[in-house]
C-alpha cells in the first residue's frame, strides 16, 4: 500500500535521505531505526505527505502522491483520514479548550454527525483512561497523558496506517508497556521510529535501519540484525568502550540508548 522508489530529500542543499526504496504492505508492523539525524522524521513526513520527495516517487495504494494530487481535495480528505502521524513532540498540537473537544476536533472537521463523534470520543477516551479528564483543558495533563491524548486524537479517525515518531520518548516504563500492548492489539499497519534498540523487538516484526549516510542499510527480520554486531556498528547503533585493567586493555560494545 506504500511504495517509495529512489526517494531523496535535502534541506538547504544537505542530503538527509538518499535513494530510499521501501514497500510496506497492509498489516505490516515496521520499526524504523536510526541514530539522531539519520532522517527518520523526514522519512515519516514524506510518507504522511507533509513534504514531497525532491527526487523519486511515492505511491500510496497505487496513487502517485505528488504536487498535483495534493490539490485533489477528495484524495487529500481520504488520505488524511487513512494515514495519520504522531509527531515526536505531539503535545504542541493540542489547542482545544477541553480534552473532549480535542478528541472530537478532526471528526467534526470531517463532518461527522455529533452523535457519532460522541460515540467515538467516548470509546477512545475509555480505552486511553482519559474519561475523567474529558472536561479539563489539555495543557493541564501530564506529559505522558498528553502523549496518550495525541495518539487517541489520531485513533478516533480509525486510520488504516499509523506513523509514530519516537512514541515512547516521554513515557515511563509502565506506560511504554501499555503502548506496546495497545499497538499490538490495534492490528493496523504501523511504522514506528525509534533510536532505542531494546524496544525494537516489541514494536514490530520488520526492521528498517537508516544509516549515518542517510540510506537504508538494513531491511528485514529484527533478530538477524540484532545478532549482527558489525551491521549495528556500521549504523552507529553500537559504540565501543575501551577499559584498562592494570596493564590489560579490553574493549566491549554498548548499545546507544
Ligand atoms: N526543517 C528542517 N530544516 C533544515 N534541516 C532539517 C530540518 N529538519 C531536519 N533537518 C536536518 O535533517 C537531518 C535529519 O533530520 P530528521 O529529523 O529527519 O532526523 P531523525 O532521524 O528524526 O533524528 P532524531 O532521532 O534526532 O529525531 C538532520 O541533520 C536535521 O538537522
Ligand atoms: Mg526525529
């Protein structure tokens, strides 16, 4: 349903994505791994059609996503409903007077009947433990609660594809566990970015790694990558420490977390 062919992107003349080829089928759970600055957020923004690839092609469900397609209101409307993205710092997106209105906002924008809005808002508020906060202004929630609210705001749309940019960055271990279970239960196509190696096996079943050179250096089974120290070193995901014990020196590897 998603296909990138030979995609490049640069900011101010500096390439941050190089020759990206990626196909994602319905139902896949992809983890996008790469160090800071490798281009994860840029790649997700391209998939979400927030930026257009400067070279190469992006096809979504057989439709070429380009400048002219983004002027087609019917396409944009269904695209925005089907493919949603949780930003790295999503709480800056919260602006409604109450949590309820925040959850209802995009449904109202899309012209849903108020009865159906209420039904979906209550369903997702309940699933995210937000019922008791419905009348509060979103800025009064804690960081983790805001993060949950942002995700709930996307799920009320019942999207087909969920793009998540470092969704666990602000969450405590319990909430991280909760999110992992939720994503598993949702059973929709997800692409999740992270630089946290230890979470990779829990977040999906296919791994795509962006290297320091901003191209895809691995695409395949998670376990195979995690067993390959050389590949991880090359992607900048491990670093070497040297220790001296008396006159003996030994080196060992650490995960970048
Ligand atoms: N709007 C922008 N204007 C100019 N340069 C940008 C912009 N956004 C990102 N960059 C640069 O592009 C490169 C890739 O950034 P990107 O945010 O895609 O990386 P990332 O893998 O998501 O990093 P992180 O793990 O830190 O979130 C970085 O060098 C960054 O400085
Ligand atoms: Mg990022």
